[in-house]
C-alpha cells in the first residue's frame, strides 16, 4: 500500500487514501462510471423522512461495485473502553448530507461537520455530556436531524444526558433562541432513580416545524421505570407543543420509543415504534394487552393527537421491543404504506393512514401457563403472507454443535428447558426464547427499493435462556451461578436471569446461519431470497472465513444501481449485494465491526457517488473499538 496522506487536526484526523484497503468481489467491469446527474443528498437518518434508505444514484452498479476504493477516512477520537467505571462506547452513527456538508454525532455527542468529498473537518460542537451515569446502551448516538425556515438551517441532536440541542448548520454555534442557550432539558419532568437510566440514542425527527423525540430507558430494573413519553417541540423556540404517553394509567413505565421515528409531512404524521412496558419479563403488575406498548403508532405531528395504533405483541414478557424505524413506501405503487420489522422476525405491512394490515394478519393461540401471578395474552398477531425470517422453534434435531460432543451437550440443555416455540413464557426452570430479545431485526430497520419492489431486511438468529427467580431465592441463586445476566425487576415477585443459549465452546446451540439478509416482495410478502450475512473470521482465534452468518446490528441501504450496502455483522466488512438476487458482489475490510447503517450521496452536480460507513465496534460486544468514518468511491 502506498503511504497515506495524513493531516492531523485538533481531536480529529482526515486521511486521503489513494489505494484500496481491502476488497473482493466477482464483478470487475472496466466500463467508465457515469458521473452525470444532479447532486443527491441524504437529508435524514433514513435518507427520506419515511426511512426507506433508498438512493436514486446509479453511478455505482452491480457491474462496477468491485472497483470501489477508500476515498477518505476521518477519525473523531471519542472512544471509551469502559475504564474508570465509565461505560464503553459504540460508534453507530449514520451521517446526513445537506447543503454540501456531512453531519454526524460521535459517541460523546460531539457534532462534527465535514466536507463530503474530502473528509476535511469544517467545525465541531461539543455539548460536554455527563460522562458518568448508568447509560444502558453505553456511549452511543446514532444520528442527527435538520430543519430550515428558509433563512437559517439548524442541526438537532438528542444527547445521552437527555438534552435536545440546536446548532447553526453553517458554523456549529448554539441557536440561542432555542430553549435556554440552544438546548431543552428532556429529563426535567421525568422521575428517575439513577443518573443515566433515562437517555437518548436515536436522532430526533422533524416533521414540518415540530421536532419530535422518544427516549431510551434502561431495561429490567423495576416495575415503575420512567415513562416512555414521546414529545414534540417547536423547531424555532424549543417550546414544548405536546406529549403523548403510550401506556398512560398503567402500573408500569417505559414502553418508550428508543428506535428511530419516521415522518410524513404531507399527512402531518409521525410514526412511533414503542417498546415493552416495565418490567420486561413479568407482567403480573400490568394486566391486559398493555396498549400502546410494542406497537407502531401514528400521531399527528403538529399536535400529538393519537391517529391509530397497531400492536405487534400483546402483554410482552420477552423484551420484544419495536426497535426498527417504521418505513414508509407506496404499496403496489399506489397505496400509502408503512412496514414494521420486529425482533420476532415478522414483517407487518400496514396502511399508513389507518393502520389496517395490507397483507393479512391473524391472531394465533400461543403458549400459556406462565409463572404464578402472570396473566398472559391467549393469542398473538402473526403475519400470514411472509413466513418468519428467523427460526421460532428448536427441536432436539435442531440442536447444533461443532462436534458430536458439543451437539449432545446442547441437546441435553434443551431437554431441560421449557420449549414450546415462540412466545414460550419465562419460567422458573428456564425457557428457551427463540428468537431472543436480540434476535430478528433490531434498530437498523429495513430498506425499500421502490423500483424492484423489494424490502431488504437483515435479522439475527440468536436464542436465549430466560429464567425467573422468586425474590426470596435470589441471593442463593446468584451465589450458585453468578454468570447469567441479572434483571432485578424491583417491585415484582421475580427477578430475571438471562443468558445466551451457547454450547460448551461458546457457539449458539441452534444451527447456522446465525444472521441473514433477506429480500421480501413488497407487494405479496413472499421471500424472494435469503442469504447468510457475515463470517466468523473475526470471532475465532484463527481467521476462518466460514459464512455461518453472524448476529448483526445495523441496517441496509439500497440504490437505483441495483446494489444493497450493509455492514452490521460481527466481522470487519462492508458488503455489497445484488438487490434483486441476494448475491454478494463485493466486500471491503474495515478497522472494526460496523454496527451502523451506511449512507450514500453525490455532493455536487457531476461529482462522484460516495458510500460512507461508521466503523466503531459496539459498546456491548467484545469487539475492537474504533472511531473511523470511511468513505468509498469509484476512482
């Protein structure tokens, strides 16, 4: 490799790289790429306000994607290893591009503005967040939002320490007329017990002139956690316009929208994916369906008025939050629709205006007989047209091991668990949760290619063991086995113990692939293709490129060039797939895993198309941490 040209700035570095770092792929066409066409921005977290993550750019195609090379690389320097009692960091941001500038937040909520063609730093803004606190997700900030009144453009950020901040997009200075000196406290009326348990990880969404925020609330702590109130603020002044509580009056907290929201300006709607009510794994203190937890909800963006809701899990006791952004598209090219991906591996396609299913959904009986005091829902909603995208049951024949000894151990452990398929309730002896709370589709969401009519979605196949421990037996249980995760669930009669269902050598006890990427027909719900996503190369002592598929966090984007880009897996790669077939076309080595969603743009007319990804590792995974924002382009 030729020497990199490096320019070091205060707290940041940009690198112009003239030779590819690493790439492979089957398409090596030498046909010159077309750079004609107007600029194409990426103005919102999901490109359009509805989160479709689709770009009309065609310079990068299935034929030439193998020629992508690193164009520039920027290092922001904000990394926390967890030393000194702090939380670890994860660089999970997706930048936005607007008015010729690239904007993104670091894990410490510094906002950075870059030249999109060179990676040169224009300005930085540091909100000086509180570095101590019980931030359940570690130091994470996934994006920013923007708004303009025609004279001034602003960048908005929701911080880990619960502030909504507005800065000038040109110079990064605080907008003094927004709130108090450019910020609004989001926790001022929120009752918390531990600093940091109420925080923000996802970007706000701006619909017309209302800035709307959800919240991240720590799991499994107690019955009465802070409420998951969604709020709307005046984009000019920061004055609060409205608030909406998804479970008002329920003896519980949370049900918060911690994943990205989406908006429809024409209809004055904001779409909210809500999480589970607290505590996550016992619902005896919160009888009923717990509406509107675990729901896709449409609110009037200007007023907060409830328009409709569709609940995907009744009375959740599995932590099946809706993490994925509700994604807007035109169903069959005509009907306004929203697609909601879930941790269960389900896809629900709903009418955007009414919430009625466009593809059929049916209520099916699910396992009953929970622990004493529990009152489970007798049925759960299942989409009919699209089969589950991850396994939802494991038999003795499904138990997997790398060796016969390994497999036998998994079979013996499986036989000792309650195992009635998806929605098996947590039990005192231990229940198999397949998928577990980290399965299916997480906050990375989906991408919709409107030309091919394909919903591209990635998912994880990761089983967990859930066990409830009567409160009076918790001390002895912890002494007997301190390894499983503990959720105290204070105020409930049971604590929760949770662990991955792994073999003796640390591999999942269910057969691979453990992570996949799928293409689903948007009109019919039929699965067109599904392929493993990721290898175990960076998970094993020996770099074996076995395409077992890995658990993944982050999402895909699609382009009019017929290419899907995604990282997300637990190996150090950004990949390109053929959107129509799922064939892997190319991959490039990264400095770490990339638990982030890429984005793409052309910054100016006649300029190059860039694909940008944050490669930073993950705060909760035993992965190498990094601070790199990397831009790829054709030479």
